[in-house]
């Protein structure tokens, strides 16, 4: 194809799409408003949990398909970049506290089974055999055998390095100011007062997508802040797998750190870390694994998830030929990157996709406002 593909946003999603398209012989350029890979992709926990827990039922098949792609995706990125991504396939443990623990466990169990997610109830003694540091006050537990985790910062670096090695041009510090339209077709972008021609433009700018004029009606994204804390163990207690409750989660890293999260805040683009946010996260982490109360806090940060009105991602063609969306991945961008890349490649190369993706269409917001005002 002549002018190739222009991707707006150089995070996990944009980088993964770039690698996928470059491997299929397309010319690709990425535009990032700053240094790529430093927003939600950098801030994430790296939990790969294709479960139903956020009322996002249509997402489960996509999340599972993406999880299934993960081992080969990581291997290809590591091979192309020469960098390691810290991917580990390992069960996730969901634990419940308090008087309603068993009822809550049963709800989460049946919700997940109803969408085909593998999950088993285990008694607390068994959960403590799997995770000796688990709080003995836990009253009920579920094991999700088909999960994993990845060092999302290392993976994002590896994806961007792989993209470069595959010939992708990366424009750093170049915010896209407009989408170029000619004769009812998207023909490129304007960035830093320069025009770049493209046969396709893919919007992958996370929560910043709605700020690009011309994209906002397809991608009404908004930032949902998540604060995070990294801990280093002070006691011999270790955490082997992801453990979560209704209040928070802990994700072990291969480098001996452990990442704890998170808050869900509507705070605009303000990436502050607050005493209230940190104390909520640290309380939830210590409730899961009490020995973490004396761990060393080694880092705190926050990131901006790309939220959408229905918490579902925004994927696929728009009614402007040449313009595609790949944004709004909310809490699941790291997990969904491999399958998002495949879908965008199928739309561009084949003109159609191999799965039912109507629930993610960028046109659904216009339809909704039409219905609302009729
Ligand atoms: N997926 C982790 C989070 O949203 O906090």
C-alpha cells in the first residue's frame, strides 16, 4: 500500500498494532505526543485476568482470545527486540472477607462460569497452601487457573523496540493536531504543523483520543485515574501469584517487587498520588497479605485509564473511510493488546474480522445519542 498506516499513540496498543502491521509488510508510522509508552501502559499492573468482574460481558471472549495469544505474542516481541518482558502464566486467587464472603464468592463464581471462564472454589486452607502469606481471616476463595502477569513496562519497551526493528517510524513529541480529510476520506494527520499522508489512520491514544479533533465523536474516552504502589518484601513471606479482593490486588514481579493497586478516580488528567488513595491501596494489600504491612514502599505513581461510557473498548472502522479506532481499553489494555492488533490488521488487510465485534464499534455512541434524542 502506498502511504501506509499512521498510528496515533505509542503505547502498548499502538505499538502492538504497529508490530503486527509491519510483520504483514505494511509501512507504519507512530505519532506520540511525548516519549512513547509512558502513560497507561507504563502505569498498569500487568495483571492478565480474562475474567468477568467489571460488568463487561461482551469483553470476555475477546479477553480470553487475547490471553491465548499472549505466549506467542511475548515470544515474538522478545525475539524481535532482544528484550525480556517478564511474562508468567500463573493462576489468580480471588479472596473474600467478612460475613457475606461465601455469598460473594458464589456470585463471582457463577458470573464467571456463565461466560465460560474456568474457575474453582477452594477452601481457605487450600488457598493458604497456595499462598502461605494469605490472611487467615479470609473466609472464601476462588482460583482462576488460566491467568498470568507481565512486567508491562518491560513489555511496552520491548514492543516499541520491536516495532523500530521492524521498520516502524516513531515520531516522538509530535502531538496529532488534526485528522486530514479529503473527499470524505481520512487521508492522513497533521502533527507539529506538518501533514503526513496515510492510507489508514488508527487512533490508539488511550484517554487522550477524545482530544484529537475529529476523533472525539467515535472515541468519547475519559481518564480514570488509578494510583499504584510498589513494595519490596521485608520478611521472608513472598507472593507467588496475583491475589485480589473486592478492594484491591497485589501482583508479584520477577524482580522481587510487588505492585499493589488501585483506585478508580474521576480526577481529569491530574496524575497526583494522594494520601487517601495510597492508604486505600495499602490497607487492601495488607488485608490480603498481612506481612506486607512491614514491606518497604519503593515507588508510588498514578496512571490514566482510557474509560468509555460503557466500559467497553472502541475498536474498528468508523463511518469515515480510512479512519479506525483502537482505544478505550479501560482496565484491560495490556491484556487486550495482542488481539486488538490482530483485529486492526484484519480490518486493514482483509476488510473484515474473524469475530463478532459489533459491541465495540466506534459508531455505537452516535447511535445511542440518536436514540436518546429521538
Ligand atoms: N487492571 C488494573 C486496574 O485497572 O487497576
